[in-house]
C-alpha cells in the first residue's frame, strides 16, 4: 500500500512537506523538504528507505531540508523531465509535469494508480482557493496555462499544495464572489482545524470555490471589471481575466 504523510512546518510561510512511501518495502520519496530533522526522525523511526527528494521548484523554503537529507541518507534531489514517471510499485507511480508560472522551473507531481490520478502535489502553482504569485521571476501568462492544465485533472484528485494559505485565499474568494455560499461554508469549516490537521480537498471541490478555477463566474467577471476600470466584458479573455484577478490578489 502506498501512503502519504503530511508535515506542516509551523513557519511564517506555512510550508507543507510530503512523504510518499510504500508500506510493504519502505521505499520513500520526499517532496519539498522543509525541516530535515523532523523528516529524518520519521524515516528512521519507521524503518523507511529514502529513495530520493523531489522539489517542485528551487525557492529556498522548498529545498531547505535537501542538503541534510542527502548527507544523512546518501540520496539525491532528483530532477525528471515532464511526463516522466517514478515507479512506486503495486501499480502506483508519480508522474512529473511541468507547471511554469510561479517560477520558470516549476513542476508538479501526480500520484497515480495505473492511469487514475489519486493526488496532486502542486507546490506553489495551485493552492486551496488560490494560485501562486509571480513575484520572483514568474510569468502570469504561463501560470494561467499551468492552471488550465491542472484544472483538467480528474475531479476526484486530492490536492496537496506547498503552503497553507487556505484562510486568506478563501476570504479573497469571498470578496470576488460574495454570493457563493460554499465559500462561506468552507470558511466555517476552518474553525475546527489546525493547519497540520487540515484534510485535503478534491479538485472537484476546488472548482466550486477557487476563483482562479471559476473564470466562468459572472459575479467574478463583474467584480474584476468593476475593479479594473476601462476593461470591457467583450474584450476580456479568460487569460486577461486571470491576469487581473492575480493582480487583485497581490494587492488584497
């Protein structure tokens, strides 16, 4: 059986790291290690065999634990080309896909069982109720394309993002789509959870509340056009709407 273990860093950036392992043979991969000591302790206590490290991108908070893990276990931080797969055994695999936008080198990882997508490890491309920013050399047009790519994955796919920005993102989502009652329900649910215990949601659920996946919403379109004076409904493509929505989120 293949398992996913989530580690929350309790830092200002609210990072998540993930351990994927085969419970039968102990083979293990780590995605975006932040706190190497915590991860090393988990691996040793559970008798796991670290096979390698996967980084969604090269920002420091996503590679912070690399060096210590490499030195402790003699593994490497592996880079794969888009659409290459890592065999996890028992008909499970991790597929690598390029998702540039937040950074030019950004990748995401899809845990699959045969051809079925089980989980998406999206790094800083796609968040709960939001998407990544493009401050550090990113490209918002490429981020739009990557978001469209991820949106096409199965609705049942579980989302595992690189950070817990769920609360602020949902508040922004409510700002641009106040009549969406599901957003209010999601905000209410957060009162019962600490960040480290937040259950993952499916992409299908995300499509109901994430404004960057809801460019078809008339309410969102009207809000963006209202905020960005001079835009017309007729001349605003989904790509342009996404770009202005990202600008609004940057300033919000």
